[in-house]
C-alpha cells in the first residue's frame, strides 16, 4: 500500500504542474485575443500578468544556472 502512495505522489505533482501551465497558457491566449481585437501592439500581452509569469518560468532557470556557475 505504501508503494502505491509513493508512486501516486509524483504523478499528482506532474498533473498539478500541467494543469497550472494549461491555465496560464489559456489566460495568456485570452490576453492576446483581447489585444488583437483592441488593435494594441503585438507586445502588449507580454506585459500582462500571464505574460510575465510565462517569461519568469522561462528565464528563472537560466538565471539560476548563470548565478550558480
């Protein structure tokens, strides 16, 4: 029984990360659609909350790698 629970925990972590990524991705796409309909510049969605979260998720590991070198 303990082995089943220990195998379930990593799976739940993966599902949680994928669900969060899907949520932020959909939120970002909604911002892109709003910006296009409003005729705003192409970079407008990148300065919204989901755009900043995505950029942090991409850049934070790189920055940490540079700092630790």
